[in-house]
């Protein structure tokens, strides 16, 4: 750990547990054991607020993936997990959720240091939200059912269906919500009895490796959860193409999602793809400028804009446009940009130097394409991958900063004059993850919520999630749902049984 990180930890303070964990050698978790990568190679982990070396994680090999898949297969078919009754599985998952809650401070600190995000929302949403989802899904362990079907005259045949776990799940997750996105897959998959191989993003594996300790602590049988760290281009690709994986659940970018989907197509195995977005916020003529500015500021700058559903393009009716821009300028300029461990941090650094360079090049492109830069636009003159929250106004829906996912703290505001124009502009995008409509008129809100081409539509809010509501996109934002009862379908398969009497 570089001295700059030690100094930062000294300023903000972390639990002794966090400190011990960060100083310890990091190992993958396979078949209930902590192991080094087969090739003994490691990947450097760079802490985003100082841009210095934090630790190293094992760079898993294809043989490591094979070992993890074999362990998961054994646990599914022959281990204690396979014999565990649903009620016992539910109790175990509730115990795991309690352990997450008890270690929420440590998990939150590890996540914040690894990713750069603000500590308060991280503990509240990423970690405790993950524990809540696990509890919610645990309840379904005892509620899976099938149906009896009448297929003949009585006395000839009986027939019924039941749902069984789909099998060994390969879960590939991104770096923007490392713990939470893994939990979005794990909670449902475990509740129905699947076993898993999880591949965290190579930038942010630490919260999953700490979580593995909790799995051991509560007595999750070996092989149920396996965590293999390493690069997407090698082990991620290998896992997505693995012949002994029954289902892949992927969250990440659309280009990688397309490759994962192609692999699933070749293998004829089911896949869920939670991909990128460029979510519109539409403020109609009666919207409250203060409320929409506050929601937009939160949505697009929270997590430094590295949010799949970030409201990164805001369409404001000409009658509220100036007020919305004024409010946004004031709110944006008052934000505190600081390391995520600072309790007052509004926005931390972005994940890496390459992410920052990509965001800055989008900002340059926006300027050269004719958008008006209203606030921000620069990297901060300090160590770490900090960048100013950036606000653009534009009048062309075809600009790259309006059409493409920047995945950084960049907002573009556009003006419209009629509801029809707003809906046309909002839907004119390859993505369809989420969107929001702002109005006091309930009829218009309901009409446009149906017209918006997005997997989630919020009315007078943006970015709310709940365990009981499915999340997942339309168009090039992918298919399938995480969370809500809908997700259970993705991790189970229906078997039809016939009995001749
Ligand atoms: P990414 O696609 O680069 O990586 C995601 C994961 O895939 C990582 O674990 C990575 O190592 C792995 N990977 C990379 N190449 C691979 C390959 N060839 N085969 C298999 N796996 C591979 O995405 P990212 O940069 O980590 O995350 C940001 C993206 O995730 C954004 O586009 C964001 O919108 C999206 N995202 C979507 C949701 C959602 O719910 N729809 C949620 C969070 C993030």
C-alpha cells in the first residue's frame, strides 16, 4: 500500500478490520478455500483518490475457472447444498445477510477505497441494500412451486410441473457497483439453489474477496460461491464460453454484453444481459425546476456519473429550461469533490486514468461539436482521478455527448417545445435502460410512461430501486431482469413430469 493511501486512511480513519484486510495478501475463493491464482500472477489495484498502488489481486487463469466450475458443479449435485432443504437454505441466506449487515462499515470502506465512491451512499445503498435484497430473495427459497395439469381422462395419466435450479451460474459483474451488482445476481441464484462462479471486474475485486470470508464464517458449503479474480478478456471470456456453465448472468457494457450473448447463442445456454444506458429525463412545461435539478444533480453526478441508469440527458420544456439550467448551475458548483472516505463527499474520483481520459475526450468532442459548456469540463489539479461535474447545453440530439454513454459526470440539457417532440427526442437512442418524466399532470405522466422505450420509467423521481421491482433494459440495454420475482425465472427451469396410471 502506497504511503499516500496510508496518509489518506490516517485522515479519515477506517476500522481495524478494513486496515488488516487491505494489508493482507489477497486470494481467490474456490471450493471454500482461499487460493492463489494457478499462474501466481497478480493484477495491481490502483486506488482512485490517490492514483497509487493499493494492493494486488490474483490474476486467475482458465485452469482456475475450470476448478471453480468443477467445485460449483459438485456442490450443485453432490454436496451439502444439494441436500439442503429449502427452509435451511433460507435460514443460511438470512444469516449471511446478517453478517453483511454486521460488517457493513468494513465492506463499505473497502468498496469506497477500491472504487472511489462516496462512503455514505455506499454503505446505505450498495452494502445494506445488498443485505436487504438477500433477505428478500431468501424468502423465495420456500415458495417455489409448479402446477398439476389435467391432460387426460381421470385415471389415465397424471402430469405436473416443478421448478428446479438452472444449475451452475457464471456471474460477470462491473466495477461501478462491485458488491451490489454481484448481490443482484447472487441473492436470487442462491435462493433457488444454484451454485455460482463469480468474476468481479479486475479493477474492483476486494469487496467480493472480503465477502468470501463471511460466506466461510456463516458456513456456506464449499463450492456454492466461487470467486475468481482476473481479466475479462481472458477468464471473463472463458467463463462466458465455458461448456459446463448452465447460465451466464452478465452486467457490463453493451459491446462486451454482445460478445457474451454471442457465446451463449453458440452454447444454446440462457443468458441475462444488463448493459449500458443513456437515460433521458423529460421535464414537461409544468415541472418544478428545483425538484428536477436536484434529482438530476443526484442522478448524473452520484457515483461520479458511473451509473448505468444515470439521467445523463435532460430534456426541458422551453418554459422551464432557463430555471432548470440556473438551478443546476448553482447546485453543481456547490458540490464537494473529495475522496470517497470524506463523510461530506458529494462526488469522488472516477475509477481510473483511462476512464478519466475517455470522459475528457467526450467533453472535448462536445465542445467541438458545438455544445455550450456551462460548468466544469476539466480534470482537477490534484492527485487522483478527479474530474469536475460537467454541465452542457445543446440543441442537437445527434451529438455524441447526447447519444453515447459517457459513464462519467457529464450532463447535457436540451430544450423542446411540445410533448410529442420530447418523446421523439427521448426515444431517439440505441439504449432503453431507464428514463423519467416530470409533470404534475397525471394523465400526461401515464401516457408518456407507456410511450417511453425503457425498462424502468420513473415519474417525478429518478434512480429509485427496490428489491421487489425488476430492473433491466430494452433495446441495446440488454434483456432479462435483476431483482423482483421476475428474476427467479432466470435461475430456474421448468420440468414437466408425466405419470401413466
Ligand atoms: P465491461 O463490459 O468492460 O466489464 C464488465 C465485466 O465484464 C467485467 O468483469 C469485465 O472484466 C468483464 N469482461 C470484459 N471483457 C470480457 C469478455 N470479453 N468476456 C467476458 N467478460 C468480459 O463494463 P464495465 O466498464 O466494468 O462497467 C460499466 C458498464 O456496465 C457500463 O456500460 C454500465 O452502463 C454497465 N452497467 C449496467 C448495469 C445494468 O443494470 N444495466 C449496471 C451497472 C453497470
